[in-house]
C-alpha cells in the first residue's frame, strides 16, 4: 500500500462509500459492506459479514484485546435517505471532492463517520496497536427505516458480534460558541419515539346535508387543537442540567431553564427547548375518501416524543385529560422506540473531555439528549453499553450541518472528517491503552 496521509485515506474511502448507492429503501448495504471488507482485510483487520437477507449485510471488524480491558465499538450505519438529483448541484452519488469538501448523500449522515471509523481501526492495526480490550467496528444496515435488518437484528441474532462496554455513534459533536466560550456537544441519551393514533367515530351522510350526519373530521379537529396547544410542565433531565450547569455556571430550575438558555442565544435555546418535556405534534390525518361524503371515521396520528425514562402508561392519563371528555375517541400507541440514556461519569466521557481540551484549549465538553433517536438504544438495552453520539465538527457551522442532513448538497469539509478520525483514534488509545 502506498504511503499516504490518514486524511487522504479517509477522504478516498468516504468518496468511494458515497458512490455506492445505499438509499434505504431498499438499502443494498451489502455493496458498502463488501467495499469496507476489502479495505479492512487489505489492512490486516479481520471482518465478518452478517446478513438477515443477502443484500442487506452488516459488517463487523475487530482487533481482539490482549485481555482485561473494556471493549469499545465504533458504530456507523451505511444506509442513506433518498436523494433527488434535480435538487442537487452535483450528482448525489458522485463523491466529488471540491474546494476541500466531499460531496454526496451520506457525507454527513453518516458515511463520514463510517469511513473515519474504518480508517481508525485500519491505521491502528497497521501501527501494531494492541488494545487491552476488543476494538470493534460495526457498519450496520437499515438505520434510516429500522425494519429489522441492522443493529436491532444483530443484537438479537449475533449478540457476541456487537456486545461492548462502550460505543461511539452518531448523534452530536457540534461545536457551539456561547458568549466567549466554545462548547462541544456530546449526546448521552435520546427521547422515546412514541407516536399514537386517535380514532374518532361519527356517522356518514351526504355532504350536501351536513345536519343529518355526525362529522368525525370536525370532531377530530377539536382534539387536534387541544393536543397542539398543550404545554407540558418542564422537567430538568440530567443531560440538560449538565449542559446548563456548564454554560451558566449553575443549574436553573426547570421552569427557568428555557428563559436562561434563550438569554445565551438561539443555539442554546434550540438545544434545550425540545428536551424539557414530551412533545406532541399531530402530523397525519385520514377521513373521507370522497369530497361529498361526510366521514364516519377520522384517524389522526400524533408524533410524540417522551423524555428518557417516561413510559406510555404514565403519560396516557395526561394525554386523555388534555383531549377532554366531550369527544369520544380511541387512543392507540403505535410504537415505543428509544428513550434510553447512558451515565455521564464514565471513562468514555473523560475521553471526550481530554480530546476537547487537547484540540480546543479553553473549550468544554457538554452533554445533551437527542430529540430524535439513533441506534445507540439497541446497545444500551441489550448490553447496558455506555453509548455516546460524538463525531466532532468544527469547520462547518452547526446551522449549515442541520440544513444539509437528509437534504440536498450534503457535504463535509475534509478538515472535519480528519478531526473525527483523530477523535476516534484518541478514544481507542485512551480507553484501550
Ligand atoms: Zn444517521
């Protein structure tokens, strides 16, 4: 293998990964897993492919520990969301490198971290790194849809392949500046995706004579108004408390948290706001399929995100009280995903802190909770893994990153890719020395 910088190696691998179209559905992640296997085996890293169906393989690579130390998993998903070429300035699966940035679907979410993880483990293997515990890299399928081909399935069908004490996944890594200090955000928890369906019944009839019918859609509208106007009592989660304590120098009360965050600026307020309480957003509605028929049934889907540790059973009476007693309805929870957290006083947290101190003197690592959710919860639920979302970015501003993920012209500065790679190598050295 020609001598080249790790930066160039990661750039090249990311560009090649982007050129493999792993749009999910259908995914076809096996093509990405094969590419990674070829690269890793050429660097002396043992790999295994695990697939529930042949075209949707997960790759697991490992440097076995010399004994006694904890295990560290570098986790990334290889599938991406749909890209409409008409919206893009470059073909979305080109992997073009232009003006110091790698362009293409997955450049941020999250083939960059996948490429950096692969180069981290490959370079450590080449250097003869002997970890005290296993250093594992998993490139998994099907995160974006979550139909049971990826990490969820691996944890169940091949737990020994992915069991780990610590894991580094996607979820955060942004650098924000508040006042005259910089903060690096690391996610240690996620809310629970907990949507529910409300079914309202009425009586159908011809729309020209509304008086003879009982319009389920009109009745549902009352419930929609109530749920969207509802403002739950704020609560201070440990991650938000840790964040506010770091940026304010003290932890405010739950009731003051949002105002205090707003006073620091928009970035802080945007981080804190969705994490103080469960959220309820009505997003889908179905009623009559014919313009002139008054619907006897109306179904409303509410996207609901509970705080980590909150349970549907406990929240349901609150939701019913908000909906009131004058409209008859049925309420059905559709799923419960995520809602887990990892503690903050861990060696992995210390590794985040020491990396931040080293690369950005005076800056501070701060915790957060993800308002959506990632694959980390599968590991926390199956193995009690300490899993954080941290892939540091510095060159591209946070607001730009937020606009580009799942959107057109997704791209990553090579400087940020290299920074992420440096972090993963630092974590391996720090935890597995
Ligand atoms: Zn992702």
